[in-house]
């Protein structure tokens, strides 16, 4: 009889302990699987990554901005790019595909600031850019804001462009540099050609829509000029005005 009571006490104790352990485990597991919530976080850099480790976005301060010999997704990046605070975007293949950067500071004779949001062609440079610059020097201030669309060389890649410009940087003679650059441009390996710009080009300059041909020469503009007059003008390949509206009386 005594042994039976001991066994019963043991079984009850075991059952209670087991149940308590299961509840504790479930509670801890639930807490670990839930999203963490924070009020304020002070952080110098955040890497957004996929489960396979591919970096998809970087949010960073100036000091942690990747450049030089840094690599992202086992790929070299723009070696000479200035460090700025902002964000960098990467596609599914781990290739940089755009970014948002900004800066601004006072200088001895004025100030300089800028903001740029860009989207790149696949494995290439910026196909679209939202740009704002504000600079002041010796009392003269220039503010410019625009949305720009570019044509980019078909055969260029980020790595090939970096190699080509490393080669060009080693050429000191300007004529030889230009000749070599043109050779690569004809092969569709380098070059960015502005095709469309919508924006405020600054005080005293026309503000509106500007269209460029495949050589990057402006061929038409619909704008408001410095005298607050609306104008539509067209140009030939040499920059000569061929048509305008309204016609001058």
C-alpha cells in the first residue's frame, strides 16, 4: 500500500513537471518566433539580406558607406565613389541597381548640398535620376532640381566599365584619352546620353521639358523662360534654332 502511494505521488509529480516544462517551452518558443519591437534604434549601418545571404539593401551612415576595396555579394563596387549617407539597392543577382544618397555642409565661402535617387539599367549605370543640388559660392547661389532619363551603352557592365576607366585614368595625354574613349564608345561599352530632362534648371534659366537626340544634343524644349514667357523651341543637330512658338511679332 505504501509503495502504491509513493508511485502515485511520483506519477503526479512527473505529470505536473512535464506539463510545466511543455508550457514553459511553448511560451519561450512563441516569444522567439514573434517580431521584435523597438522604440528608438541608433545604428550606423543595416544590411537587408535574403535567407541565402544575398544583400538586397544597405542603409548606412557616411563612415560605413561601401567604396574602395569593399565588395557586396562577392562583387567589387565603385572604387572611387564618395562616401555619403543613404541607401543602396541590389537585385536578385546581387548586382547594384540604384540608390538614394544625400549630403550637405557649409564651406569657407558658402555651402554645398545634394540629393540623388537613381535607378540603374541591369548591371549598368543610372537610367533614371531624380536630382537636387544647392550650392553657394562667394555670395552666388545656384539651386537646380530635375528628373532625368538616360540612354546607356548596350554592351556595358559595371565590371567592364570599371576596368575601362581604370585604363583611361592611366592615360595622361588628353588626345590619346579621347581617342581611346571614343573607341570604347563605338563598341557600346561606355557613355551615358541624356535623352529627357524635366526640371527647374536654376534662377535665370528656362524651366520645363527638354528633349535630346541620341548624340545628347538638345533638339526641343517646352519651357517658361526667365521673363515668365511660355516658349516651345526646336533645334537642328548643330544647335541652330529652326522653329519656335509663339513667333515674335
